C-alpha cells in the first residue's frame, strides 16, 4: 500500500486535494465521499496501514442485504483525504464536486489484519457511521476490470442480514454531507456550510441492543412531557423546538402510512398528503412520532395557520359537535405549507425500539428519513438549553422540549424524562358556554371556559379576544347543536346572560396568569384542540425544574439497570383487537334493563342493568352506580386492564345485591351457566380441583361485571407456571387507629428501602385505606422465597416505625396499628388488581401512582373512582405498564 499512484495522477498546484503522506493514526476510520465526476459514484475509503484504501461504488452503498453493489478497487488515498470536501477543477483527474457523504469507525471481523484481508480478496467488517451501520463484506470477484486498461480489480460490497438491514435503502435518498450539511449542487456553486441542528454524529455508534423483536403495533399511545419552570443546560439532555402544531403518529406497514392523532383517531382526514405511500421513509414497517405544523412566510410554525390549512373541526368524543372548517381554495392551501416534523422512532422493520435510549432512536430515525418536501427530521442541540431557549424566543417560537438522552419511550405516560419549557403560557380549556358581547360581537362576546378538578368541571374564566368573525360563526353553529338550559359547571358561577352548552368543545388559549381563585387573566383564544377528550382537560401545573431533572436522573438510572435484565413476556402496545369501540359502548347505553349485547365478537346476556350496586355517596357528591355503569367501566378499561390480567387465574368478589346489602362472597370456580367462550384454567390445590376464570377479552370483563364481580384479584403467577410468582407483593394494611399520614410514612420507608436495593417497586392505592407495592420479578423464585424476602424488608421497615406497626395475625391483637402484610406471597393468595373497582361507597378504584405522588397533599387511597379513573389514565398513562416487561432479580438481604 502506497500513495505513488495517487500522487502520479494529480497536480497539487491545481487541485485542492491534499498531497498527504503515508502515516498511521492508530484509528480505524472510514469515510464515504459522493463524487460527481464524469459519472456519479461513491468512494468508500477505509483507514488501513497509514492510508485510505479505496473503492469506487457506482450505485452507492446500501443497507439492503438483497442488493449487491459493484465496487472498483482504486488507488490508495492519504489519510488527509478523510474530510476532503470541495470542487476538483476541470482538466484535473476526477474533476467534479465531492462531499463527505458519511463517516465513522469500522471494525474488522475474523481478522486482526485488515490489510492482509484486502490483499487476500475478502474483508468482513462492521461499520459505525451516521448513515451506514452494521456488518458488510467486501469480496473480490476478478483481478482486472474488463477493458479497464490498468490494474483496477472488481469487488462486491454486500450488507449482511443483521439488525441494521433496511430493505429498499438507497444512498440517493440521503444526499447531504455529514460534514457541512450541503449537497453536491451546493458545494459546486460554493454555498456556505449549513449549521446542522444537533450535534454531529461523527463516529457515533447506534446501539440497538435493547430493541425487542415483535409485531408492528397498530398504535402506540404517545409519551408526554411534563411542564417545568426554568430553562437549564446539561450535557445529559438534548433540546428540541416545541412545535406549535398537532401531535401525529405515523404507522407505516409495507411502505404505506396511516396517520393517527394522540387519541388514536384517523388524522389522514386532515393531512391526506402525508398518508399513503411513505416515500419519505427508508423502511417497510415503522412507527414514527412527530408533529404536523403549518409554516408562516418566515418558516416558523403557526397554530392559527394550521387551523386554516386543515379546516380542523375536532375529533374524538366531541367529533360530531365540534366546529367545522371552511374549504380553502387551492391557492390558499399552497400558501400555507404543512410539514411533518418527526422526532422519534418507536419501531422499525420487526423491532420495537421503545427500550432503546432516545439518542440512539434519533440517530436511527435521522438515517432512515428521506428528503421530502413535507417531512423533516426535527433537529436538536445537546447540552446548551439556555442558548437554545433564547434562540427560540428570538424567533417567536412556542418554547422548548428537553429530553434526557437516555430516556426510553414510555407509551401514554407523562414523564419527567421529557420536560417542556414554554415561552408563552397556554392552557387547554373546555367550553361550557358563552356570553353575548356588544356591537359586531353581540352574538358572541366571550367563551365561558373550564377545567376538570376533583371529578368536577370548574369555572376557569372567560376567553374573549383572538376570536375572528369566521371562528365566531363556526362556534355559534356548533353551539346551536349542543345547547343546554343549565350550567355544566360545579359550582355554577353567577354570570348574567350566560348561555350554556354541553362541555364537548376544547380550545387552546394563551393567558397572563392564574388568579388565586383559579381564574385565567388576560386569556386570548388561540385555536381549537384536535382530538381532545374534555374529561381529560386539567389545569397544567409546572413542576420545579430541579425536582423534575432529579426525578429524571433516577428514572434513567433505573431504566439502565432494567435494560441489563432479560426482557420476557413483552406484549404489543397496540390495544387488544377486542378493545371496546365507541359503537359498542353506545349500544350498551341504549340497551333496556336487559338484553343481549355484542362486544368483541361475543354476545353477552345482560340483566338488571339499572340495578344500583353502589348507592349514592352524599358526602362525596357521587350519584348511584348501576350495573350498567360497572360494565361500561370495565370494558372501556379493557385495552389497559387486559394486559395485567391475561394469562392469570382470577379470584372474584361478587356483590349481586350491591354493596349496601350483605357482604358479598368470593367465587373462584367458573359457574355452570358461564358462556362457553369464557377462558378457563383447571388447578388442583389444597381447596381441591377448580376451574378458574382467565380474563382474556373485553367480553369476559363484561360478563364478570354482569355477574356483579366488583373486585377482580389476579394471581401473582401465570397459568403456565402457577408455582412461580411474577410479582413480590407488599401490602400496607392500616389498623383502626392508623391515619393516612401513617400509611404514607410507611410507604415512604418502603420507597427508601427499595431504592437502596436498586429494586423497582410499583405503588398503587388500594381504593380503600391502604397502599400496595407490586415488585415485578423473574419467574425463578418460589412463593416461599418471595414471602421470605418481603418479610425481611418489611421487618426492617417496621423497625423504623415500631409505634405504627403490629406483627400480630389477628386484628384484635394489633391494638389498632397497621400490619405490613407479607403473607399474600403464596399460591392462590391475591391482592386487588390495578384499575379494579372496590366494594366501597363511591365505587373507588385501585389506582397506580408515582412514588413522588406520596408528597401530594390531595392524595387519598380512594381518590379515584370509576367516574374519574379514565381521565387519570389519559393524563398519566398506565403507570403499571412496565410490569408487563420488567423482570428483576431480588437482591439478597
């Protein structure tokens, strides 16, 4: 290997190419240069033995293992050529423009001497670049190219079938330089280097070791950011623009994209140009997260323009009532360009990426996004959040989103690993009515708006400014269809001339501040919200930045430890195919007192639908809860609840006459009148042989509720291994004199103990008086082992608060103190499942919580009930979701 041939062909007084010299840097770098000479080709160069060993690849390298690329072995180049980008003048060898198309590091495989492998005619290697990754083979096919007239020899460049393979991947879909962001055309005309968003990914490896093979999900509930107070800079965080648009998820199957709103409604109605063939993506199957924005003349996103561009009228629960837009002319449409800013990749060609750290997901996303006029990779910066926010302020943008570089994607959860910092204060609001105005606004002067609080719709003030004439007409047309005589607000404000509507329309408003009595000051209308359920609209409160980032660091550390554990039993995050539809729920609501209801493809015989199972709770202001309500709750929760019940036997606590009559009874075996499609599992234990119910469908949940099975207790083991628990259970069982503060103190002690051991526990309220902690574990322990482990940690917790705890078995002997119950860690002993209703006034629900919510002064064990649980789930996501995949080993004590 030498540079003699390279130097002989060039006049270094005329060409900007480096003369260079043969020298060893000790690095194994590679570079690919896109070279438009007489013919376009790509030069692949590997740093070996002090030079860049080079091949010209006419069609360019590819990640498609089905495509073999011809590669012509050409003269060695000096290592100084590694970052050469420029124009080789006419009359010089190789005249034309050159860009640094890709670069990174390579690792030879099956040899420690890549130079010898090249001389032998075959080199296997792994590339780690910005565009090219994975295992490749360079293999010589002939020593002389036909008619070449020199000593060039012919090779093949082949990408192997590995985790980085992308069928159909074409180098021409990624034309920009990794060095300057320019194309060959821009280099040819001397355009300046482009400031690339984010950090340059030079030599950056994309680590997909935590990707999980699995089917393509139909929809993944989007991860949400937590509002925080102050900007910050931190090298562990990256910062993106907070786009002023609509969140849209693209699910690509066989190269065709379906678009979903954040609540899984069809977004293609409003963005049809983005649906259909996904020519913007190099991949057949994918799930991409992003936001659709409308750009003004300065290229900045503008929410009101998006409303005009799409004619948004709202989706979801309020769809038929939401304001309808007017058709724009083709010229008007062209004047308001739409762009899909994509910022995350959740699935690609057979692998879920949810557990892959964010920075690696983004690198992969950037590499598979093709140039497209309506799709753009959302750039970011790393570390300097203060300067980024200042730049966003100067451009008049909405704000910034900060994301921890190691954050995993948590479907449906509002996480503190993603933080949003707003430059303008905004709030989503439910429209409860309107007030007439004066003059040209006499028909509609201001909107009466509200937010959900404590299960009630509370007045939040009025919004008057910012509503143009066209929007006023649209709103009034809608209000005419949803008028009501009384106020939907609780308590009702004293507003003269108020006209009330059903609370079905959601808007977005800017405002100056919240007053001490919970009203907005100087609120201005910004637009209609797309696909927002009014029941989930709450006042958004900012979390102090220091607290939020500290929580994120802890969560990231835990996620890193979890990633080292073997992931088993992972399920698709798509809703189960028999998740109850709005049509089915409507049919349930319209059934008489009894009848046959078709749900999830099964017919369920329902009786006494209007029987009151929970009498009204006057103290809490709760109306009576009927069997119809119970059935509706359980089937509407099926997409989440089934994941926690599937594959497990359940014990049932039935109250056929309601909670006000008798004490109910426990049932473990399937009754003889059960439909044949009910899942069953036979088990022989100390109680004899019984057939247990296995809840595997929404229809089964409906049948259980018809049976007045208010409580559902899943086994802690699965039917395939009933003696191997998948959870270790902690139950804080308060005594008669235990206060709620006592329960919280004991829960905090468990939190500290588990954190010290590096064990992830999932807390939840019981729905009655206590708190439970479920610890997902590898199914390698016996119940005796989990019981012993929980007893040891409970004894340590109890020793820290001896006045609060009793170890007596009988309640009479406890002196009214709490018991830290570890005895539920036994086969066929169970605790109430997450999101399950409890037989207590108000129909409370056992609700998963975050550990930090132990500090929330509003937290109560029965805070959520069947009327508010859905809104809670929509707000924070399934906080028990990681239980479906997390498997931990219990450290010795």
